[in-house]
């Protein structure tokens, strides 16, 4: 029996996954380029494709893959796959849920503390010896006891809330119309029904929501203006949730004290973007979930789930199970 062909678009976060695919019986092809045409050339006989954000699987690419059974995202986010198009073609889409909970929550709190304590300025000014004279009245802030707003109280947002309430005695307000109502009670968060009302009350805003049409640029000029003067904004979700130009304006006006940004839209930002030059912004290159242990665990799970599916098994985290319920279903027999 021929080995099922699995295409990996961009190397996996832990590249031991390439070996794991082969050991599991796959014919593996790694496409290490952003060129979609190069990927499409490998798809006519592919059974599965694993795609690393921000590369996007479109309807045209699916049409080039008549034998494709499953599309796997690299992590939790699914905005880089045209799920309705996959459903129409009987292709299952899966993600890898829950693996970012610990590392992203830790990274988020690290960014909060780093922004409040102006860590990059402190490091640079210590190295060039200018900080000693400038450190008095430099405007450092404290996290403990602050009121923090969390947009999106899912796996990651709820873990951030737990760490903030238990570790820093923060008051945490959460906005999430789709939250499991049991979650706030387990992490000490107070749910707020109106986003605007939450924004008015918090000194730190953490963005943790999934990117959908509903959340795209949900935080823009109007919403940033609702935050109290001197607030901090943190984004470790998807870049397009936050209007980056609006954030730049709010920082330059002095309304926002600082920001911690792990994700942007576009990614990376053009080198000329003024936000990159702002002293009170701390960046990281979309690495919040990429600790060694999490990358390995997530890779292991992704390999196992994909190979289970192409072998005729049931997926753990299907996003469009209905794709396998219609006449065009490509579910393996």
C-alpha cells in the first residue's frame, strides 16, 4: 500500500515532527517557502497538509488537491484556512487546542511587567550609562492590585486571569460573549457584558480573543480612547484584533502609557512603521507560545492527529465535522 503523502508548509515548530511523520508511515514533503504555487505543485496527490501561520490555505489550493482529506493548522488559530471552502469540498480542518495556555499566559504577564517597568529602556540605558540620571520620576508602574481587562476568556485568557488574581491580587474583568460561564468562577474573574464598560475601568488590557470577523480590529481608535489615560495594552492573540495605527496614535498622544506586542498585522510590520520606533513598546516576534516543551508537545499531537485521520480514525479537534457528513465527504473508508 502506498504511503499517504503529507505536505508540511513551512518547517514545524519542532522539526523532530518531520521524522515523526515519516516514522508513522507518511511520505513527507516539507515546502520551506512562502510561495503558494510551490505548495500547489505538491498537492495533487497529497492526503494531508499541515500549515504554519501566517501561510494561508485558500479554495484555489484545495482545488489543486483532489485527494486531500485533512488540513491541520499549526496551533490553535484557524484564520489562515478557508474553512467554508474546505467544508464545501468535504475536507476536514483540525487544530491543536490548548497547548498555548501556559507559555502564552506567562509571556503575556512578562510583557505587562516589562512595559510597566520600561524594561527595554532600563536595559539600554544601563548599558550606555544614561539611565542613572534619568531613573528618578521615570514613571514606572506596579501590576499588583491593578484592574486588568481580558478580551477573550478561553484557554489562554482564563489562565492569564488565574495567574493575575492569585499571583498579583489583581481585579480581573473579562469580556467574552461566548465564554463558558463556569470559567470565571474558577479563575476569579468578573464577567462584563459590555466591552465599552470594561475598557473604562481597566489600567491594563490583554487581548486574548480568537480572530474572527467579529473581533477583527475590535480595538481601534474609539476603544483605545475609552481606556483610562496611562493604560497598558498587550496583544498576544492575533495581530488583526488590534488596529496598530490607532495604537500608534494613542501612544504618540500620551493617552496610552505603553504596549506589549507579540503579534501584528501585517506580520512583520514594515520597517518604516512608526510603532517600531516607539520607546514604550516592547515587541516579540510571535513567539509567545513557542517554548521548547510546548512546541514539542504540540508537534507530537499534530502528527498523531493527522496520521490518525488519514488512517480512517476520528479526529480529536475537528472544526468542521459537517464536512464529513455530506455527499462530498472525503472521509477515508
